């Protein structure tokens, strides 16, 4: 199988913050290296996350976000 994105990231985004895992493929038998960081939701923190991803040379980011549903009631 070909390696398509040797530097990628996964982001779990909530209303308060984003937890981001940057994964870099290893060479040969070396495993991939992962680093998890947490970023705030304010503009300056989101821009800092952008700079972090650029500096890590990430070519692909996948995101998971859970919506906030207001007024939802579980049917009985």
C-alpha cells in the first residue's frame, strides 16, 4: 500500500477547544510519531494552530465535530 500523506493531522473540535494529533510517518520499520496538543477556540489560538500545522508541514487535516443541539428531548 502506498503512503499518500506522510504528515497528517486529526482534530476533535468542541465549543471550547480543539484537540489535534499530528502524525508523521516513520522511515522503514520505524513507527509513526504522534503528538497531541490542545488549542483554544479564540481567534488568536486558532491562528496559532494554523501556524503550528504549517510548521509541521501537515498536508491533510481530518476533523470531527459534535454539534450542540439545543432543546433536544429524548422521546419517551
